[in-house]
C-alpha cells in the first residue's frame, strides 16, 4: 500500500522478511489497510458483501510470494500453487469478476466496484483537470486550440482538445468523471472483454455515449495512436501482482511510453507503490532507455523510439495520511509524469 512500508536496511531484503511484513500488515484487524485498499469499496453497489471482499483481499495479499522475475507467463494460464503472487494479477480473475459485475448491473443496475473508492476517483479527476490547465499548451504538439477570450483578456483553456486514454479502465467510471471535468476525447481500454461490456453499458446509461471503449492489453497494445493524457488507476498495481510482475512492469513502461504523446502527461494512481517508488521506477526506465539508445549498431528508428523519458511533475498531496511503523504515508499515491 502506498506510503506504509518502511525502507529496507539494505537492498537485499529477504523473501521471508517481506512475507512477515505483509502478514503483519494485514493481521492488524479485519479492516486493515491492505484489505481496505484491495476490497475496492464502492458507493455504486457491490456484488459481494464487504466482509467477504476484505477476507478475499487479505487472503490474496498474504499469499504473495515476491519471487524474482521468471520467464514470461501467459495471463490466461492458471498459476500453480507455488507461483501465485496474487489472484489479482491474472486476467482470469478479472474476467470472472467483470462477468459477475455485468450480471449484477443487468439485474440490479449496480455500477460495480470503484477501484480505491469514489472519493479517490473524484479527487484524481479534479486534480488531473487542474494539472492539465497548468501545463503550457506549447508542450502539447497536437493540441487543438479552441480558446475563447474572456473578460480581461484571459484565455479560456478548453480541455475538449485533449486526447485521453485510461488503461485498464474497468467499468470506465474514471472516464465519466473526467468527462464531467470538461474532457471529451476519451478512450478506455481493458484486456477483459467483460469490463469493456460493462463500461459501455454504464456510459450509455449515464449519458456518456461519446466515450470510446476498446478491448486491448496495455502490455501488448494494438493501439496506433498517441494520447496527450494517459491515466492508470490500479493497472500497474495489478500487473505487479502477477508472478512475473518485475518482467511485466518493465513491459508496461516500454508499452506505455509509446502511448503518451511527446509533451503529454501520464497520471498513475497506486496503492502498492509510494510516490518515491514510482519516481524511482520511472528513473530506472529512463536509464534503461538511455542506455539502449547508446548501444552500437542501433538504427536511427530504434534510437528515436528508445529516446523516450518521463519527468516527474507533481503528485496529489491531499490524501489522508496515517502513521504505520514509524513512517507517515497515505493509502494511495497519485503521481504525474511528463513525457519528454
């Protein structure tokens, strides 16, 4: 969870130490930080009762193995008992979850769970809008200038010209919140077909039929378009919970870098990584890209592709904080990066 882990004494933290830390965290009580975050409590209706979700989340997190990266494994394959980091890292889990939520929507009209809760979602949407308004328009090369003059000569910054992609969109409610903030060129992708079916149904019901939803895996994206704003609320977390999490997180950064337009923003919301950890992960990606571009016999095209880096811009500072193990942090971190 964001901001709750103590920094290790050295870089070689043992597997046993990590497991003890995880068990200590989730055994505080039946509404521990871990269970509370992963239960994805919602104001929109639930297909399972809260107690069951807390129990499932606690069991999933306590079973995490944190093993080293292995050869790439298919999301669609069921893991063996020793290889499981978390059920949340597998597509089969999400296919089943969204099939359940789609049925629940059709029978009862429930929108399903909101990852990290409705308050976080609304906070992310509002903060992202304000951040976009502060970014100079010259940094967004394909921005459509539809500004109107306001009294006093101040231009009205129009968010409708921003192209927005939400990866791992789930039920698509974050995109609905962004639409309420003034964004209109909105696309959501998810590798679960059930999630996309649910997102489309909810958007049509709620009057947001202009939002586009596509079945697409961010790790093997088929999108041939770049976006000025890319959002991720929990997708990197889920990817990291796969047994091949370290490998897949590297794949994530390689793929996401090709989806953000030059001068565009990437906004990541996580409950498994702190702000500083996300910044460090980006720095590692930048170093890897820089090193690759300097390799001999690298073609000009490969250099252009690899010479993509991200720069930290800002993070949300208004999330509630708490003390854990002598460290102060929050349950969720939202961090924005500029693609250079």
